C-alpha cells in the first residue's frame, strides 16, 4: 500500500491541478472493467440500464439551480424546492405516482431482490463498503442530535467490517458520527468527506492524529465558525430551526419548522450567505447544507479512500455505496462513471438518482448487509472445504 502521506499529497495536487487527468483515468478504468466482464447481467450490474428518469426531474433540477446562492436565487423557488423534498407533497401533487413508481422500480430494482445477481457481479473482486449514516444506518428523526443507530445495526456493521473494508461517509462532523456508530475499526469521512480518518489501532490509541488522512478544507474553519454564529443568531427567531456545526461545513435543519416559516428561514439563510461567496448551499432532506466551494464531495472522498486502500487503478475492486441523500449522488455518479461496483439509494419514493438499486429504509439496509456477511462467510467456508479436499 502506498504511504498515506504520499496518497494525501497526490490527491491534493490532483484535486487542485489535474481533475481532467483523473477523469481520463476513470474512463480508462471504466473501459477496462467493462471489457473484463462479459456476462449479460454483470454488464447490467456494472452499467445500470437507463439514465435517471424524467420523474419530476426537470422541475427539481431547475429548483436546485435556483438554490445556488451565486445565481439568481428566488425565495419562492427555495420554498417550492423545500416542499418538493417532502414525500407527502410529492404524493399529493403527483396523481400518476404509482405508474411512475413502478417504472422507476424497474430501472432501480431492490438490492435485496437482486442480491444474487449483485454478488455474482462481484465475484473475484474485493468488495469495499461505503455507508452514509442518517437515513441509511439510522432512521431520520425530528431531533438530529438523537439520530441513534440500533444495537442490531451496530452489530451488523461490525460483522460487515470483518469481511470488507468499510467506511462511513456522512455530512455530519466526524466526531459526531463516530459517537453514534462507535466502531473504531471503520474508516470515517465526516463533513461530506472533508474530514477523513482511518481505523484506530485500539481503544487506547494515542496516535489519533496520525490516522487522520485528509482534511482539504482546513483553511475554511474560521469562516465556518463565523457563519455558524451568524446563522445561529439569525435563525433564533424561527421556532424549530436548528443549525448544526459540522466542523468544515454547516447544516440548517428545518424538519421541525412550521411550513409557514420556511420562506422566512430561506430568506435569513440567504441573507447571511450573501456575504460569503466561497460557501455554497445545497438542499438535503429537510436540511440546508452549507459547504466550502472546493472541488471535494462524497464522491471525491470515495475515490480518495479507494486509493488509500491501494485500489487506485485496480479493476478487481467492487465498491458499494449506500446512501439516501442528494449529497450521496456525487458518490453514485463516481461509481457509474468508473463502471465499478454500484450505488444503492435508500428511498421509499422515486427520485432522480445515479444509483443502480434501491432499498426502502434502514431496516432493509441492515437486511442487505446481513445477507452480504452470510454470503461471504459461506463462500469462505466453501473455499476452505475445496482447499482441504485437495
Ligand atoms: Mg443520509
């Protein structure tokens, strides 16, 4: 494995100077991976069938564009987009949902139903697991500070990490997500991948700082602190609004804000961010995400971790990324572009996505992970038996 410091320096240079080179490398990997897999389903699994559907896509794209603070943002568009992110509104304004839903499910089948085909496609390759936290391992809850994962899920992820390198990739502050997951053997990428740390050597690991792999947005910390204070003060007047400090980025949660106040909240956030053109705003599930405008996201974090693990130009790797949010799309897109592994979207409703498969909720995610562990255990046992028969 290449040294982590070398990896970090390489990634920094690439990120700043040569992102086009990286695309070229990715394209080469895509072609090589496609050529190496000739069975009909493998091709389908690696290169899922159809581009994202037209299901409320154009409307949403326009609304999201309007959210960009550097563009001609309009508060009404913000509020429309905030509504569009709420499943109840999607249902009430889309009469032919069931028809759209079934065509969407055909394009993004359940990862549980396709389990056998998925594991077949991974044969001979090293599976690497990437898991978002909120809405993927833990249910979405009213109070983001209480988004606990169940003991059963923790046990499942612990077992998973015994068989496959496993990383948690979250928008949350790394320390916060670690306090929820509490598994030292995993990789953690907090702040939308802007704060990456490798596994701790043990509970009494004194060299914690050495396992920090990459923090590309360190210079933004003072600015993020300042904006946090401003947003905290400004949004005090909105009952239920909650500003979360994620170290290198911020989240403004409005899940508990009365819908009548959404427009006011959007205006407040916009007025604060007007002063900070180096920060960008995107929208998640009832949350505004505020991040530095550096070219770094969950997709870049996934690529960085694959390189750190020694799979930079390797075609024998099968990354699986499971997530429920718009910010996870960057990682789904990386996998689609690389033609390696696949993304799984956690959602009960059709969404414009680059993921190949879907799971409805965290309980299905747990089921999928448990099956993966079982499958790996069985295949190792079979291999052991074959060897002992020789
Ligand atoms: Mg999430």
